[in-house]
C-alpha cells in the first residue's frame, strides 16, 4: 500500500485504472473504503485516486488545511490537474481547491454537500446529534445510529446485509475522536456561499432527496451558485446516495466527466484547423 508522509500525518492511497486522473475525497469520518461502489466502475474510465489521512490532524485553518493535504497528494503523484469527486465534507474540500487553485481542477462532482454555513436550510438538531454522537451511546450504537440517519429506509430494507457491512467497516476504520471532531469543527466553519460564482470548473451536483444531514435544498443552492453546473436529484436516497444509488451516480459521473474530454478534443481540433 503506497504511503505519503506529510508532517505529523501520513497518507495511505490507492491508484487504480488508466486515463484522466480523478481524485475521490471522502466525507466526515469515512475512509477510502466508502468509495467501494465507485472505484471498480470509475477506474475503467479514469485513473482513480482514493486516500486516507492517518494520524492526528491539526486543522487550524479548517477546510483549507484538508485541501492542502489533497494538493500535496496530487503533487506527490505528479498530477498537475485532476477531476475531483467529493462527498459531504469532501465536497467542501473540492470546492476549496476549485476556489484556491482553479488551475489544478478540471471538473467537479459534488455529492451530498452544500455551500456550508451559508446554506439555506440547517440540519435538524436530531441529525446533528446523530452526526456528533449521542452522549452515553456505545461506539457501535453511535456508528449504527449515524449510518441509519445517513441512509434511507428503502436502502436498509433492500440491502440489509450491505448496511451491516457499512457498520462493520465504519467501526473497523474510524478516525480517532480527536481527529473526527477536528474535521467536524472544520466543516462547521466552512462557508463558500459568497464565493460560488468564482468557481470556474464545471460541476455536477448529485443529491439524495431524503438526505437528512444535508437537506436537498442546500444541494440545489450549490448548483444554482456555481456558474457552469447541473443538479441531479435522486429519489429514495439519503446522504450516502453514492452507495445507495451507485449505478446512477456512476453513470452520471462518467457521462459528465467524459463530456468535458469530448469538448476539449473538439476545441483542439478547431484550433488546429484555424491555425
């Protein structure tokens, strides 16, 4: 397993497939295992990069520090430019990179995420407690409750065994409490609502209609604020829409990212013809 050392942390990463690079950035407390439904499909079209940051993170600047870790990994892999696919907190990181370093970002796929504090609809108090962890609950019960809130009842009815796998994977590969709450505080401070109009990368925003952590209105606001973006709402799916409706998410992602490659190819052909 390749490892990149970065200050007080290390970054474990996997690179699969060939083609244009696509960096997948996970959500709060989720490791690269969470992309298990994306990597097999997307790596047939792209060079997919998934990663975990190990060690105690000190996010003094918040989300910009998380974005710097992704940038360092891209530098380590020799990627001057890449597509970014971010879920939830990972979507904040992708937006931050698109704003700070637009020359490094090709296209964005933003899944179950929002503009942050400037979003039009806040999370319910119960969902916030499910995310932060109810006091007095065991670790296993807190993880289970958080994942129940992150998924739709329809998904849990259709795929009960897979849901149990999510619980076990989440238990086996969780960050420390200190790192988790450091990331939680970073996400709570993030606000891109006034800057969305400066994002130049084309964006695909994907959201589940039953998302209780990030209400769908916030995904709609994100898509409305980014100039060259489109919104795809998927019914009967919660916050983990990329797992629940993976076939739809993967198809939409491949179509969107490949459309950019086709457009670039046409532009290059026109440039050669007029030169």
